[in-house]
């Protein structure tokens, strides 16, 4: 059995569960103020590699920025939206910004 270097430990809580994707580790369910259930996943900055547009503020989420991905629990992952963490937490204080083409 290979030896580990001193000082390097691995936490079981932070490692992915067998048979599940890495995103499952950061996934949770939240109830909204409107009574709907949402699946919420935290995306760490190291895993954020693309640009997204936040529906809360209509600004871009740049690569390398930690953020939230959320979608209705009764919907599918095709309904998911990428939010700034602050915009997701304050989403009930303002309406969703809509971009018009």
C-alpha cells in the first residue's frame, strides 16, 4: 500500500460519494418564499470555467467566480440558472431581471 506524505489528510465529508457526480456533494434543496422547492448547487470558483448571466442582476458571472446553480425541484436540470450567491440570497427583495432582445 502506498504511503501518504506527512500532513496530507483527506476528509471523507469533502470527497464525492461513490456512484455520484461531484455536483451531488454541493447539492441541497431549499424552500422558496413562494412555497416552491428548489434544487440548489454551489459551484466553487475552481470549478467555474464558463461565463453565465445572472438572472438576478443581469450581470455576467465570470470564470473562476463561485456561484449558485438553482432549478425548480419539479422541473428538470434544463431549467437551471446560474446566480451570484448574493443575488440568490436576496432574490425575494426584487424581481428577476429580464433581458429583451
